[in-house]
C-alpha cells in the first residue's frame, strides 16, 4: 500500500473493487492464511485517516468480506490483520494516529490488530518498549474492547534492539547475530531496568561508550503476562531476528 497519495485515494474509491480482487488473488496464488495490511501509518501521514476515514472503513470492510469468502490451507476463512501504530504515541511522536474510536468501528470485521508497541526509542537513546508505555496502550484500548473483542488486540513485541552512542544517538539496529557477537567480543555489563522491564547492555568500543537495548526472555515474559491478564494476543516483529530461546517466553 505504498503509493502516491492520489493513487491511494483512488484505491479506496474508484479502483477499490480491482484493488480488493488483486489482494484476494495474491492470497489464493500463494496459499496465504490471510493478509497483514500495513497501511494505516501511511494513510495517516497523507491525511487520509483524518479526511477520509469513511472511505478507509468501507475499503477494509469490503476487503474483509472478500477474504472471509475464501479459505486458506487450514480450511478456515482468510483473516484480515491490520498493523496499527500505538494509541499512546512514543516520545515526540505527537498525536495518536490510531485511537480506541477507530478500533471500535473496525473491530466488527477486522480479525486482528497488530499494535506496534515498540520503537519507543527511535531518535533518542532509551528502551525499545518501556513497560509503563506498553501498559498504557493496553489500558487505552480496554474500554473499547472489553467483553467482546480484546482477543483481537495483539500486543506487538520486538525481536530486535538498538545500540546507541553519543555519535549515533538515533541508534543502530541490533539483530540476534549482532547481539551474540557483541557479547562475545566485548563482554558488556548487563543491567535489568525494573521500571522499563528491559535489559540494557553497556560496553566500550574504539573509545566510545555504547548503550544497547535488546530483548531478553525476562522482558518478553513480562509483556506476555501483561497481554494474558487482559486476554490480548501477541504479535512478533519479527521471527528470525531474535535468539533461539525467545520462544520459551510464550
């Protein structure tokens, strides 16, 4: 769904039947179980959520209907999963792009909402997903989903981290193989931050002090427990980026 704003608007209106037909066709061709649609942040950036929410809702409703008419390899109807930004934005990200009101209107036909509760630290050193911020996001959605659709909210957890220095305050992305290499080469000091419920590793390289936030089983377990307490689901960004033992947290 990455295209010029005018083309996006056309996909939601005049070209909607063809756009939906092509998406459904791709599911059949590849044997998918459904679609994860990551378009909301772009729609919001282009002003479409603010100005044309009714068109977006109609598009998603018709897309969900088309997918639900098809079955995947398991024999179940295809799912429509919507990737959405956090309802409580990360530091410095302004007003929320997705709200409980949006959720209420879309939940009757969207099968799941993958909530991007990570990347809190983009642009400044800090945790990937501080626990109180993650919890605040879930509490914001509780009133909108309680009793009927909380299972459709999937708490997003990251299998990657970021490594910060004074020279690179925006942080460099760290994957599992990077993390194990850093542990072996630099033997960093690991510290559990109780407030964030994340581990932070500090070490020196080439005279530069590094501060690295990378997930751990303990950090993942804290978020999984939080999701279970409120009957929320879990979504992972993304499989293959983490350590082998991460799956023991689920």
